[in-house]
């Protein structure tokens, strides 16, 4: 297994990604900051049924490159997900923030569960990265 520092460098976690909160808001976050924040958090085994449409979230332009990236995904690291409550129910939905390729690999292997570190939606604002010219909320 790679060291945490090697993992951060290899995965390019200085990148900025976006998470859609609702129809009007997409929040950008620095992936490395989120991963570092959750490094010492305990993980939970989540059912992979939450992530059946994961391939639609992987944005490699070249399908061959996407498949190669999934094949190389290091399953020894837990994924990081955002949890948000489904309005009017006691259920939660999960959105992958880091680990889409690991989820795709686990699904292809027929796994039923995956190790995940969970960040509640309300805590995401501390990782928010404003667009150029915007103020941090």
C-alpha cells in the first residue's frame, strides 16, 4: 500500500471538484483538503446499491482511459461520500466525493459493500473553494 502522501500526489488531489447541492448550487471543493480532513475518521461499510449509476459520474473523455483508471484504482483506501437526508423520510442519499473509480471497480467485482468515510452535507462548506471573483460563503 502507498503512503498517504504518495496517494495524494498520485491521485492529483490538489484538484478542485464540484458537488451539486440542489438545482441551483454547485459547490467546488479541493479534493485533497477533504481527504486530509477525513484521514483519521472511522469508516463505515456502505452498500454499493447506493452507487449503481457511478459510471455516469466518471468524466474521463476516452472510454479506454476510463477503464484503465478503474482497473488501476487502489481499493485499499476508503471512498469519501457526502450524506444528505432525503426530504420527508428517515433515509439518506450518498454522493461520492472521492473514489468514483474505486466504486466502479468494486461494482465490477461484484462486491456488495465498500468502506466509506462520510461527511455530512452541512460540513461541506468548510471545504468550499469560490470561483474566481466570488466570495467564500
